[in-house]
C-alpha cells in the first residue's frame, strides 16, 4: 500500500512538473495559451481554469484538489510573471546567479535561488546545465598575498557586438583579488608588460607568476613538451631581472582558479557594460578602473589564510628600461640601425666619432618611444614615428661619455684614509674667544714653532 502511494505521488509530481513547464513557457510568452492547452491535451476551458487556479493558489493549485490543502509557500502569479518578464526584457543575458542578485538588490524580490533557477529553466529561458565532468582536487591557495599571481587573457565579445577583445586579468592566488583588468585588442608582450608594470608600481614586487605557455611567456621548442627555461622571452627576461619566478601551466585544469574566474567575468561584465550603456573599449576600461574592479573584489575576494604580505615595495627607477622590448643590433657603416622596415640614425657622440660596427641595444618602450643604448650610454631617443627626441631629461646627467641614465654605473667611491683638515689658530681664536691664550704658529719646514701671546698674535 505504501509503495502504491509513493508511486502515485511520484507520478503526480511528474505530471505537475510537466504542466508547470508548459505554463511557464506560456507566461513567458514563448508559446500561446492555446498552444499550451494543445500540448497538455486539455480543452481551452480547462486551461483557463488552471490559469485561474495558478493565479490564486500558485503552483500547488495545479495538484489534484482532492489531495489536501494547498501549500502556504505558493508564489503569486503576478510575481512569477514579473520575474519572467524582467529576465526576458531586461536581464536576458545574465546568468541565474547574477539575475537572482539583481532581483534582490534592484527590485526587492526575495526569492530563493533554486526557485528562480527552476522557473527560468522551466520557462525555457535558460538551458539546463550539463552533467559535471570528473572529480578533481582543488589546489590549496597560497597562504600570503603576493606569493603567487595569476595572469591570463580571455577573448570574448565583451561589448555585446561582433567585435572580439582580450581581457587581461592579474589576480592573487591567496585571495582572488583582482589587481589589474583591462580590455586590449590582443594579448601580447606589450599588453602583458603594461599590466605587470602597473601591479609592481602599485602593489610591489611579488614572488611568482603563474601563466599559460603562451609565446610571450615561454619558449616551447615542440608543441606539448616542456618549456625551455634557458631561452627567455621578453617577459621572462623582465621577470628574471626583477627576481620573480615564472611558473608554466600545462593544462587548463591546472589554471582552474583563473579559468573559473574568467567564467564569472564572461557571465557578468558584458551585461554590466550593456546596462551602463558602454560600447567602447576606452569607456569599458574606465568603467573597470573606476568602479567594477572594486565591486568584483568586494563580491568575490576571500581572506588570506595568514596575515601579512609577501609584496615588497620596489625603489627601482629603471622599470621603464626593464619593461621594454629589447633587441640587439650591429650599427651599420652609415651609423644606422634597422629593425624590419624601421631605421634609426645615430648622431655623433661625445666619446666617439662613429659607432659603426658596434653592438647596441634598441629599447622599444611601452609608450611607443624608442631608445638606443651603447653600454650605459643613451645614444639616441626617438618617437614612435622615428623622429629624434631631446635626450636630455631630468633623469639623465651629462659627462665626458655623453648622456647616461641616473643610477647607472654609479657606485659610491671611497678614497680610504685621507689627511684631516686643520683649523688655523687665527680662525679658531676669532670664533672661540674662550680658547687658550697661547697657540702654535706653523713655520717653515724644519723650523721650530714659537709660542706667542694672544695680544701679540692680534
């Protein structure tokens, strides 16, 4: 008997779920009420009665009226239609969690997440989730902030149109706090360097950087094999100069914390930009800096396992040189250096008439200016279009060898012991009237010094 009751309850629940899904589609205006009646195999009159019962008693009104009293937790039909209408007309591209927060914060509708999920899925407005993959063990977070930073880029249609951009994000492994997030045309050496430099200037030097095996991070001789840690990229060289360890990830699962973070970004940022009326990269980056990064951190960052920080403030003044694309070239006989189709003319220097045959380093800075160095000497500065710039800046000093950056090859010089300075008696007596009445007057070499009275000396 008990089994029959359980079977009957399960069948009744299955029937109610089917009716509920069809009615939700009708309320969301995805199908007409006449079509809903046809799908369920009932007459128009029965469908009208069900709609009235749904409006009066909620979903429990769909059950057999002989089963007992309706549930006291029923949701009014007006509220259901309002929720479905809000999602369909305004929040159609938000995920369920994001939409649930908007209902609570923006519209004051207090409903459980599960109810909202089932209502949207039943109405066909949100697809049901696929079955989860195999179980994986999560890697423990680093205990201190600044011990490990993740950097990655995600290509997506962030501005809700056909344009694709890369979102570069740098976050802390210990707290998931976002330190940097910007939209760029493409993730590259320069855009990655710009983000790392900003984090170092604001937060300080960190211990390790975790990234994928992109060509701007590592050199991989053969696809699928380990990276070559002896052949450094421009980013690898910059991190080595600063003493930051670089760690390569060999699978997306290894970067799970970063990948899940991008899933959240893709499910929220395009919708927030649309609601804010932003459709340009400049406006989006300004929105990120001034508002959304802080909101994102307030909502999703967690406390570190231990108090303290592994960040170290840097007092280095050469970050402009470290975070530059450096290329070595041999100066041609006409004192020019060339990279692809770009050529720079090197003028005559103070220390040498010609640099022909010498090896120089070309620094392409993040602000698109170019500097050429021969050893510690800056022998040329150029704009992004190749025009020569004034090499005299407040950070440089002149000398016999020409202009040189402040701090370069400047070591404290110690001369060891030296002869101490002596104060002449006349100067000492004029400043110190309480001095003794006799003083020694230095004579010629080998001569004896004779004492004189203070009056005679005057």
